[in-house]
C-alpha cells in the first residue's frame, strides 16, 4: 500500500504557528488535493513530508523511499543556461535512466521540439512542463505537486491536468496543492480544505458539497470554504 499521512502535526516558526493538529491519509493510486489560499500552510506540509522541514509535534509518514518520490515545487530549480534536454540529463545520470527514457519524458510533456532550447528562452508554461517531466522521469510511486498550474493559461493547464490523470491511472499516488477550485473538482479523488494551518473539512469533492448543500458545479468547494471561513481561496 502506497500512502502519505500526517497525524496531529504541529509546526511553528518562532511565534508564528503555521500548522495545528493536521491529520490526513492518502489512498494508493489517488489524486489527493489540499486546498487553501496562499499562506494556509500547504507548502509547509509538502516540505515536511519531503523531509525538508521537521515537525514540532505529531507524526508524518511516506510509505516509499526518497528515490521513489517525484517533486514539482514552487521554485522550479531549473538550470537556465542549459537546454531543456540537458536539464533532464543531469537527473538522468542521478536516477540511472537511459537517454531513451529521458527523450520519452520530454515527448510526454510536449517538449520534444524544444529539447535543444535553453531554459531562459522557454515560456512559463514550457518551464512548468519541463519541471513536470523532471519530476516523473524516474516513474515515481509518489508525486508531490505544489500548485502545478499556477499562472498558466487554460490550454497549458489542461495539458498538465491530462498528464496528472495519466500518472494516477498508471498507479502513482499524487499529492496536489492548489487554490483553484475547478482544478480540484476535475482532478481530485479526495480533498482537504486547509485554513490558517488547520484542516476544516475533508472527503471527496462530492461528499463535501453534499454535506453543505452546495449545488454540484466546479465552484462548489469554494462556496463551502466561504461558508466555513467567511473568505475565498484567492
């Protein structure tokens, strides 16, 4: 069983409490969404689960080793003077992948024609797709995606959504943070709503909407969030 979980996790930076009693568990082969506005604590949770931060209290668990985890985080970490292909070759060597697999990863995100283009000449959307290619190069069992379509145009975002769904269907467990309600409704099998470091609701998008008598549209989760907090997710 592949799972990612937290139990009663708390985290503070100085006098600023960022997470309070956070508890959740993913299921194998699902897209698990964590929804909340900027500053809610979503990135902190990913940083804890990927061992970039330690907890102050509680427990966290990822059932696979670090070599079976893929990351697409807020800062892309790309080498701007290298080509798209050369950026992946760095990780090809780290993971012991073949050149054929690296080229297939580029093709999968639609960047074959840009393989020799330097990163600093790529558009925002192309950079995002390259980061996703890097994250899935070694076919991870668990994939962490921190707002993967932030600031992208709708067409590019839909392409990334399709790839995320394909990864889920191939068996990967995906942990996705977003403040985009349409994205969460379209992609996620299970979601939690995070507000000021506290989980205020969790379940499938449909279950949460029905719990609060929300009409079933792509904006329902936002209406639930407004009911619970008095504010939106932007």
